[in-house]
C-alpha cells in the first residue's frame, strides 16, 4: 500500500473513555478496554505502524526535497556567480579593447595632424619658393626687356641719325635749288638761252 492509499484509509472513531480520567473507576471499563483492544488493537497498531512509516517517508522526502532544493539553489547560485564573473570579465575585456581602440584612434589622429601640418609647411615653403622664383623671373625678364628696349631705342636713334645725316648730305642746298628753279622758270618762259644760242 502506497502513501496515497494509506492516507485514504478511513479511520474509525475510537472513544477513549480514559481521557480526562486518571484510572478506570470500575471493572466494566477495564473489560471494555480489553474488548476494544481485542477488536481494534491489531488494526490500531497497524495504523500506528503505517502512520510511523508514512511520517518517516514524508520526513525523508521532505529532507530529500530540502537537500535537493538546497543543492539546486547552490548550483543556481554558483551558475549565477560564474555568469556574473564571465560578464564582468567580458565587460573588462571590452572596456580594455575600447580603450586601446580609442588610444589607437587618438594616436592616428595625432599622426595625421602632424603629417598634415608638415605637408602644409612644405606646401608653404614650396609656394614661397615658387613666388620668389617667379618674382626673380619677372625681374630678369623686365631687365631683359628694358635692355632690349634700350638697345632698340639706341639702334633706332642711330638709324634716325644716320638717315638724317644721309638726308642732309644728299639734299640739295638752297642756292642750287634756287638756281635750278630759276632756270626752269626761264626755260618755261623761253627766256633761258644757252651760250652759243642766238
């Protein structure tokens, strides 16, 4: 018979006339107890044994359940602690990785800014050098053009002077020109006569 069947056993009410009395007062009561013991004693002892076994079994199951619950709670607590430790370790690792990544980015930005400043400085120097060279080239070309213009001016002046000299040396003087015009006028008027002409 299992525990459920033992609980389902119907107990018969037993009137214990000895309750509230210190000892049986009459011999009839003692006889009644004997009769009751004869009729129900084996069954009551059986019930007592069953109740004792059931109580022991229940105490054992409760103790086992308590031990199992304690063991499961310990396992759960250990698991939670391990998970919390793993999460903490993961958080520390991620924090360290992010710190290292931030340091790397900061270092790269510093290097980039430094390189950019160097390139800007080089570009400034190249621009200044190009401006100096361009100014020098403009100055040299200006000098060259000035020299060429002066030379051309001198050549033109010399040519003009030479042409003027040639014109002066080649032109007829006024007296000869006057005599020429006079002779021409006389010939036109038929007043000019060559020697030997009558």
